C-alpha cells in the first residue's frame, strides 16, 4: 500500500530502531515497504502496511477500553511518546473527548504525581543548580529551529499551586495545543521548566522527587536567573515567541512588566485568561444587547488571573469610549483579605488601580466588620457580572446568586477556577437559582444542562481558545512585541467568531472542532494589529495571511527518505 502525501519528504540520517524510537519520525505500521527497505527497518514491523486512518481506529478502540481518565491520559501520552502524528490525529478526530484528558482537568492529577509516574522527559529542564550551563543546555534542544517557547517555574500550577519539577507537564501541554488548535509544527516548539526549587513540603519530603531539593528561589537570585535565561534564549533564538505560564502572582506580573517592552513575550495566566474572559463576555453582552459601560463587575479572586481579567475588560471599555477613571470604577475585586480598598494591606501592583475609596465604603450599610466579603459586596453593589478566580469551591452560594439575580435581568456569572472541583458554583445550580436567566461560562468543561425544557450548552472559558492563535499571529507577522492592542484585537476576533443570538442556551464560543479556523482568524487579527502598530516584520495583511498558511502543520504522514 503506497502512502499518499502532498507534503515534501523528510530526509533523515536515522535508521533502524533509532528511527522508530523517534516520535517525530516514527510511523509504526504505516511505513511503506519502500521506506522499510531504505531505512533499515524491514522485518522490524508486522508485514502489513496500514493507513493512518486504520491506526487511528485501533488506537481509539484501545482508548475506550481504559477504565479511568488517568489511565486514558497515560495511554494517550504513551502514543505521543511513540508516534506524534498518530497522537495529534487522534486528538484532532476527538477533541471534545480527549482535550480534557490530556489537558485540564485530568492533567492536574498527573502533575501532582509526576515524580511517581515519570515516563519520558519533555523539552528542557533548566535548574538553578545548572545556572552556569544555560548556554549549553539550550544548545541541546531537540530541533535547531524554534518558533515558540513555553516556560514555567511551576509556582502557581492550575488550581493546585506549587508543583516543582512536576510543572514540566504544563508547558508541554500548552504547546501541544499550539499544534492541535493552531497548526503550529510541534517540531518548532520547545517546553522549558525553570527548576528553582519548591515550597511544597510534601514534594521536598518525597524520596522520589525529581527536582532540586531546596526551598524556592526568591529575590535578586531569582531575578538574575530569569534574566540570564531570557537573555541567553533571545541571543540564540532572537525571533522566538516566549510564553510564560503558571508563575506565582507577584513574579508573573513583574516578569511580564520587565520584558514586554523589550521582546515578544506573553503571560497566559494574566493576559490569556483576561483575553478569553473578555471574548466570552463580549459574546454574552452582544447576546443580551448590552455594552461594557453600564456593567458592575465583581471579581472574586484578585490574583494573576483576576486582575488580568479586570485589565482586559477595562481596556475594552476604554476602547468603547469610557474614560479610564470611570472604567476602573466598574470593578470590585475581592481577595483572601476581602474587598480591595484604600485601607487594605498587602495590595499588589495589579490590584492597586481597582482599590475602592474609603468614602464610598463609609456609605455602605453592613452588619459585619472588615474584611468585607463577597456576600456584602454583592448586596451593596448589585453586580451585573460576577467572575470567580478564587479556587474556593461553592463560594457562589444560592443566597449570593439569588441576590444578584434579583437586581439584574440577565446576570452574567463566570465561575472560572479549575480544576472542576474548585469551581465557585456549578452551572445546574446557577440556572436553577436564576430561573434560567443567567449567562454562564466556566473554567473547565461541563456537560450540557437541561432546564425549563431547554438544553443549555455550557461555554468553557478556556485559554486554549486564544493563546494558540495569538502565538500564530505573532510568529506569522514577525511581531517584535505583544501589545495590549494585539491581545484585544485577537479577543474581539474570538468573541465575534460566532455571534451569540439572544438565546444563549447554545453557548458563547464555537466547538473545539473549529479550533484551527478560529485560531487562524485570531492570528490574522493579531498580525494586522501588529502591522498597524509598526511592530511587524512583514509589510501587508496578505503577507500575514500567506505566512499563516505557510506555517500550517497537520497530522499526516510524509514520505521519509534516507539522507545521502
């Protein structure tokens, strides 16, 4: 059976078992007879030559026999370690079913047990103890060309906090979504873990722990280490798109602020979360015929994600003509110490612009005393939008939700903490407590909810709807920086991709099956905005579109030839 492919052949110096052990080149039973002879693998496989479709059918049958989500995750990652094309094709055929298995929420359990279930390294592990070897370590990358790097120090992983070396799974998973959702060749991406220790005592006391066994690096030593990494990376890969992921809330913002005016960097927790929330909110407001200017927004959980969401909504409101001072006044942010106000202690740089005044609070009528909690804020403010990034399960109680619904015709409620166990409320309860009037989006996937004779599709407000397209747009345009304007342009493209009707029961975002065209739309908007701002390396929108198409990778087998 002769393999059909319009893509150019791949030449390799590998042969025999070494070739079959390379997941980027291995085709398993799909190697043709001609390839088997030429590449020295004749007799190392069963005689029959299969198609990719046949391999996918067998793999899916085996997948369905796995008894638990964790077992399914391990099985899929084993395929990824063996045959990259088969892995991506399988996920492409079953995205709604499999992305939650290899990403959130199942990935959280794998990360927490990383040192006990470790199977194969992914990307680069750059530890503080090897800080003098950064140059050599980056030279050991698997492929010479790298368009995108995702890096973490694993201090704030998902909803599970400091995970030390286990956080290596996060950049690998994020870059997987670059390839699946935006068609970026996995061979041009590089996951990196900065191992700077951990404050997780369970990990430090675990004899199997694979990271450096020390408390987490802080202060000038930490900053110098990150500076050394970034400067070395940019020297070796000057045009790379650098994605920061799951850093602690103070480091996340300070690192972004330090580099965003110098190089092409992006923080997903801060900017990506804010962009997707903005896109979904935009779709929801369009559906109910409202705009940003009239909103009262309560954000419960004022960390990196919460302040990032506030920043993006604030910028969008300013684009609609709202003065910055008035845009800031749309928000009430609540953290572990209660409502952020002028007298609050330990206010972060990101929280400070949203601190409420003492004069305003003096007019509130409350039964309790400081700190001012969520229930008091909802009673006083009558919010139109309630967003949760607190990791406090069931914090949106029936009383709070009913109070909100009593003062707004179409309450917008987004419990965005993940994994699922940390959601501030579940969609079925929100719909029941608001008589089906709420506009809902969540941070993890939920099954559709029947209520009042309708079936409500629950929109997952997940960053993977945005960051792959942003990266593709920055790479395709050769952008020197990632600006707020580029992010808002991408968020608008996402929110307007499928404008919601007045009946939001059908959801606010497209299906995952539309991820690639959606990412290309986001990428074009991002690239065009970079062009408008004079930050692009290309000269026209048509060049950006051509570059997006040229970068497109899809999971199909290519002819493999022996390099002469």
